[in-house]
């Protein structure tokens, strides 16, 4: 009884805005049951194509140019994306140039916006927790970046948790400052987190919701005005999410959302003179943007991620299963996917490899545990396989054949989960190294083995790789862990028996290391590093010492 009364009292005291927002969530009355959505994930098809628009200066706009996206599962032209070409970038440039370098808010300007973003995050997290909304985004992701329901829902879950983390006062805590006493009375120095002002976010196809939302919200939290460009193949997901964010209170002028090809976006970034660009994608484009934008970038680029199985053999089934998930979930299209597996010789007495093979063979197109590869064709992957097989001592462990009985269009790739063994000494040879460590963004891994006395060679290989994103050291031997961790740099490294290479939840930093341009995603530290810079204000208000006189020149 007391509890009921207390609840009633709490409700009576709740701020009107929050109450009216929650009661306005009468989802069953709106189109498709969702008050923000303009598409229905399951209904998009060749005969009922969906349209994706651009958001500029607070208005959703069409352009004359449509980019037609083919359904990755059957080749039907199922989404029409309104793309901006080089002649259409001016309204975006104008809008960004209206934002000053000191941003839309900072600790000295419109601090109430920190609170507003706390509220928006709480509401958006609540929306994503509603089963209908959760399912809508999961299925929409599956339509454009085919992966299993569980993998797609993982993205929605992480996004929701991230938004929960930055509800309430957590956004203003991101802008926490510190003070240090000065040299004399009236002097104190204070360090503040300052925005960059107009900024850009460019993201790839493989995580259509998680990467853009986490980076976009980070940019907004710190006071920036972002323009967001997601790969057109999947931008429908973020277009719908923008509508959800507006529904949850995001001012419509706060973000520009553009669909374009890479060349147009490159031109826009140069003309708009964005103060910071967060790029997630291939190293080729990352390096180009770093040059074009004179270093005003933070990069999340390619991953050629390795896993080392240590000398202590245990939990063989578990380790085999994690290897399978790391290499082949999302058809290997995670930047954190296991690209190279180093196996200590002690594992050769086990049936690890045959277990990995069995697990890989369980994957099928029906439930999308294997599926289309969106940026590498079947032909390219088979060619790569053949080149690796020419290396002396190499052999096909499993896979290596095109998928059968499917209607995936030939612009996309479709191969079985594949593993190729290459001897360690061969990997290290100058003429083989670049070939063996080439990132194939599909279900493809290289496997090798090593003896205890060859650990320095393994460490040499990981030192010579150019991408240092994720890594896993599978061992509970503290001295082995120490040796490997102390002699490597990957930014997100899992260590211990349960180590994996994939997994970018909201609760730990995810990003490359060893590069001053390296970005991060997910945590308060990542947001502060990527989306704000340091500003020091030194208060020096006096009073002057009594009898102060002008001293001699120095
Ligand atoms: N480090 C990470 O967190 C992370 C996460 C996901 C993917 N990736 C990497 O992304 C790659 C796969 O994605 P992809 O092949 O689609 O990458 P990509 O570099 O081809 O494209 C990424 C985005 O950049 C845009 N783009 C292309 N050229 C551009 C230019 N000149 N200026 C501005 N924008 C441009 C594209 O339209 C797309 O939106 C892999 O290498 C993968 O490892 C990295």
C-alpha cells in the first residue's frame, strides 16, 4: 500500500515534460506502429522501393540524383537513395559555416544543452528498449547488411546501452573541468573540454547503426555541429534513426545528414573547412583524408586483427567456438574480425582445427550466419586464396569455394568461411608478407603455428603489420601474456583464456593504437578524445600586491 502511494506521489512530482513525453508514446496508433518511421523493414522490395532523403538546414530534402541499391540477397533494386552530387553541396557548406569554432555549446555558452542531450539520450534509449522499435532496427540492419538476427540485434543493444550511459547528467560530466591554484592570490588555471565547432563523421557499411550513432552523439554531446555521411548501401538505417532522435527532442537543425559518393564528400569536407573529421573505413581513404584535411582527422581504419593461442592448452571447444565467431560472424565483415591465427605447437595434439572446420560448416545462408560480402567480390576472394596457396607449404584448411544455391548478385561476394594455413617462416618473407597480411573484408583467415622458441618471430610479424586495431592473446599464463602484451600495440587487446578479437560494446574503449590520429568509440574517454580539445582558462583577477611598481625590462 505504502509502495503504491509512494509511486503515485513520485508520478505527481515528475516533471511535466517527461510525463507528457512518455504518455505521447502511444505507439500502436501511428503508421506501422512506430511514430517516427517512414519505412517498414519487411516491406521494402523491388516493387515497393524505400526512399532515403538528405537533411539540410533543418529540412528533409530530395535531390535529382537517385542511387539505386540492390538487395544483397536477391539483387532486386530495393532502395533509392537521394544522393547529393558536387553541384549540390553548397547548402551543407553554408549550414556548417554558420557554426562558430566554439561550437553550439561549451561550458561558458548554452550549458543547458548538456542537459538537453542527457534527456534526448534517455528518451532514445527508452525507445530502443521497446520490443517493436528494437525489432524494427534489427530487421532493417539485416535487410541492408545481411547478418544473423543475433548479430544485428547486438548493434541495437549496444546503441541502447550507450544512450543509457549518457542519460541524466552524464553528458555534462563529459565536460568536467579541473582547476589548479596559481602563483599568487587571484590566479587559478582551469582546464576545459572545448568543442571544435563544425565537424564531420564518415562511416562505412558494416555497422549501419552502432558506429554512426555512437560517434554522432559523442560529437553532439561535446558541443559540435556535425554533418553525417553513412555509406549509401546502408544509410536507410541511420536516416530512420535520425527521425527517432528528432522524435526524442533532437533539434532538427543540429545535424546535417548527407548521402553522397566518396568524391563528393571529399569535396564538401574541403569546402566546408570542417574543424575535425572522424573517419571510419578503409586505410586507403583514411590516408587520403589525412592529407587533404591537413591532419584535422581522427581515424578508425582497417583491421588486420590477430589472435595468438598460448602454450597452455585448455577449454578446446570454447576456444574453437570463439575463433569461429571472431573470424566468420557477420561474414567476417567486422573491422575486428580475426584475420590471422597463430597457434602454439601444444595445440597440435588437440582437434582444434577440425572443430573450427565443423563450426564453420554449420553456418548457412538461411539464417544469415554466412552471407553476402558487400565490398569484396567472390572472384577477388578466390584469387587471393589461389595466391596464398602458391606459397610454399601452404594449404587450404577448409572452405575456399563459392557459396551455392543463392541469388546474391555478382557485385557482392559469396564464399564459404575459409581458412588457409601458411607456414610462419613463409609469412615473414619480404615478398610474402604484404600478400598474407592483406585485409580481406570477408569470411577469410590465415592460420599458422609456432614453437615456443619461435615466439620472437610471431612478435616480429605483429610488429610489421600496419593496422593495430584489435588482438587476442588466448592464455592464462601471466608470463606469456606479459611477453606478448609488452611487445605489441593493438588498441583493443583481449587477454586471457576467453580472449576474442571481436566485440565493441559500449563499456570499453574500441579503437586503434600506435597512431596519433587514432580515434576511439564508445566510452567517455573516447568521446572526450575524439570530439573535444583542451582549453585552459587562467583566471588572474588580482589584487596587485600593495606598493607594486613597474619593474625593469626583462
Ligand atoms: N576501425 C574501425 O573501427 C572500423 C570499423 C568498421 C570498418 N572499418 C574498416 O572499414 C573498411 C570497410 O569499409 P569500406 O570498404 O566501406 O570503407 P571505405 O573507406 O571504402 O568507405 C567508408 C566510407 O567513406 C566514404 N568515402 C569513400 N571515399 C571517400 C573520400 N574520398 N572522402 C570522404 N569519404 C569517402 C564511403 O562512401 C563510406 O561512407 C575495412 O577496411 C574495415 O576494417 C574500420
